[in-house]
C-alpha cells in the first residue's frame, strides 16, 4: 500500500456503493445477438461517415464509419456478417431520439479482418494519434472523448504526471475493478504506452480503498511488467473521487482552475479501460469493438460481461435475469446515469453499466419542496460551485446569470441533489439550463453565419458594380481617344459616340 502523500478535494458524499453483488463471478463473454445495431455516433464530436451499405459483407474489426472532423473517432464492425441496413434506430439516450446506425446480421463465424500491430515506437506522435483515432479508441470512463486528442505531451513537451483512473466511485459499477483484477498486466502495459506518448515522468494509478483485490492485482502487474515509474496508489473512498479533476487533486495536490486544461499543469488523466484499449489497438492492431459492462440492480445474478457494441441491452440483461418487477433501465450508475427509453437500445462505448431498476430499489422521489438556502449543496459540491444560486437562475430562465456562476463547470455528479433536504432534483435543472445555453449559442452561431454571408454578398455585389463601371469607363475613354486620334472631323460621328458612352455610363450607375 502506497505511503504517498494524498490531498483532499472539496465536497463529496458517501452513498451506499452496492458493489458486492457484481464482483462474485469472473467476467463472462456475452454471446452474439441475432442482430447488432451499431450507432455511427458513439463519442464526443462529429458523426462518422458510413463506409458500408446494405448487402455488403463485413468482417470483425472492419472500419464501417470514418472519422469526420477534428474531434471524431472511427467505428468498426463488432463481428463478421452482412449489413442489413444503414438507417435511423433508437439511441441509448433519455431523449428517445434516433440516429443513423449500421445494422449487421452476424454470420456466426466471428471472423477478424486483416489485423497488424502498429509500429508506434518508430512513428511520430501525430501518426500514433492518427492510429488511435482510426482504431476508434475513446475514453471508457463515461466521457467518450476521443483518446487521440488527449494523448499528447502538452505545451511543455512532456507531462509531469500521467494519472490512470481506477477509482470507479459510482455505486453499482465494477467493470474497472474486475478488469484490473483479471487483466491488470495489459492495463499496466497500456499505461506504459501512454507514458511514452506523453513523455510523462511518472504514472499514478489511483484506486479507491474499497477495492483491495484490484489494488493487489495492479501492484502485482506492475512488478511483473518490470515498470519502475508506475505506481498503484490507494486513495480514500469518497464519491466522486473518480472525477478527473478530483482524482488529480487527490494524487498530486494540483487544483485545475475553471476553464483551464490539466495539461497546462503537466498532468493528464485516462481511464484504466482506455489504457487497455490503447494497448490492444497499438500492440495487437485490434480496434475498439467491445467493452466490459456491469449488469446490476434488480437482477438475479449481477455480473460483468464483455459485450460487443451494438448488442441490444435486453440481451445482456437476460444473461443476469431481470426480476419481474423491473420498471426501468439506467445506463450508468444511480448518481450520473441516464434512464433508457427502451431495453432494445444498443450497448455503446459509453455503456459502463446497465442498471436494472424497480420501485423497491429506486422508489419515487418525495415531493420537491422550496429551497431554504441551507447551503448543503455548496458544501457537497466537488467542483466548489454554488448550486443553490445556479438553481434559482436556471429555474427563472436567467441563463446568463447561471453561467456567471460557472454552470458549464458542473460535472452533473449529483452530490448536490443527494444532500438536498428539500429533495430538489438540482441536476435536472442544470442539465436543462445547459441545453438552453447550448441551443441559444447554436442559434447565435447560425445567425452570425447568416449575417456574414449577407454582408459578404453585399460586398461582392458592390465590388462587381465598381469593376463593371471601371470597365465601361475605360472603354469609353478608349473610344474617345481613338476618335480624337482619327481626326476625321466628322462631328456627327463624334457626337454619336459620345452619346453612346454617356448612355452606357448612365446604365452602369443605375445598376
């Protein structure tokens, strides 16, 4: 157990963690479903462009969605089979909206496409990051931010500390815990690759002290791999210690201010599952096509499964046998998770947990009461915000004032709502306010672009008008010069030419 000095972060809570049920059995491989529905948009940023069409045969790991734009990540076939359609399907989001998906009927062969390790040690950093983008690697802690954008050495040319996040503070979720126990060596090797890419001087793997088996497994993995500047550090159990800024604070003492990046302070944070995926992408040439998912809650047998992306959640839940009184499906944990519109939605890169709910497990919330401004939410907020002020302004639709209280820095961890004696669903108000701010910014950007296009058109028309007038004037001057040079003395001819010139100039000015 590490004796490294640890630091504290503001706020936080200690909910019931309910992790014991899903760590009793090893990770199991979920079988292939009859149909895979693979969304093209599975990460923050642009939606990948489809590269396949109905009727095509694809192999496991084949690129089916190309990155679109700077912030985007590729999408691959989760198995071999036939593309049935590229069409709108229901997405795993509370909104119940649909998005374009590649629908694959597996052929049962599960045949890999051509794979080749990436010679990343002989490549420059941009080429390695390009390989990570094309392998579809994103943050598997829940943020699904394209990893290639984070795997850089920052402005200083190196990092002081690379943080690997194994805290896994959300209740019920144990996918990282079980992966560290069973696949610790690969996680360490992936962390070593990230260390070399970011030129980090040290690597700290932060694990909460309620995971003693994972801590022991990671320490043994570090010893087995012979790495000397990688350390597994035990941290206190407190939600949300797994937040990137909170974990950085605990391990390094660095407080990353609002509106700045951790790389400005020589530190970067990756999830343990992301480190595993990076090793597979570079050393084995395998793109990201599956992940470990915890199934817990109102089920007979809670467990962790390796699940292909595109597998319907109902198929995964069936492996753990949902109880008859099930009334909801949540993607994620009870603090930060989202209720799903249906159990038919697919598992995606952001799916770290499928939490099965019931009225007994998650009873209806008591009636919301007026805010008494007790300040409990501010004391619990891990990002040191003032949720009660943000609440008042969000409720009054005074979004600019809510932004002045750093609404954008809210990580939606739910600590404020957890401690609120008035039972106000504060996070719901903040999500609403953020969506309104985003919508207004989008409208403003569209209006600005329309105004710029209109002003550019006016400038172009004025420029064309001036150029035309200049051409006509030059032509008229040329005609006068020729007539004067001819010296014909034909006054009538000269008068006619002058009249035509004046008429042309008049038309040009009128236009």
